C-alpha cells in the first residue's frame, strides 16, 4: 500500500513536466515547419538569401525581428527583410516587387490549404462509423 502511494505521488509529480516537455517540443516543431514554408515562399517570390557568415553579421541578425517580413528603407528605396536567426541563420531581402509576389503566393497557399482542409473534412464526413465508405 505504501509503495502504491509512492508510485502515485511520483507519477503525479513527474507527469506535468513530461506534458510540458511534449508541448514545448510540439510548438518548436510547428514553428520550424512554418519557418521553412515561409522561406520557400520568399525564395519563390524572388527574395535574396543573405547568410550571416561572420560573427558580426550573426550578431546583427539576432537584433532583427525574427520570422516576420519587415519593411525597411535603405538609400531611399524600400526593401523587405525576413530574419531567421535560428533555422538558417540568414535573412531574406526583397524589393517592392518581390514583396508583392510574396503576398500573392502566400494568399494562394492559404487558399490551397483551406481547400485541402475542406476536402479532408468532406472525406471524413463521407466515412461511416466503421471507417470505410462501404460500412465494413
């Protein structure tokens, strides 16, 4: 009886830490996946990849807004910068035309994702409780 109480106490104490660890890992995985998807769209839109090759460039990269396209003006010209200090340790830099293409491609991806999600939901709805369309 005492051993059972100890086991329950130990399980109750350790379980929240296990759940927290799994939650943090899951969030990090989702963020990494979203970062890769965004970077693929930036690349397709014509943004140029600028790796942080030196300690100075890496330090500057760390000060930029991470994983968000930010408008900047350099030499009187607007440019758009996406900093990724974690995954690729690089930044993506594009002009107004690249940014407009990025917005267009991102919208197309969102629409495609929504259509895929709706198709999946329709497919699931067509399945009966046996898990097949034929009821076997």
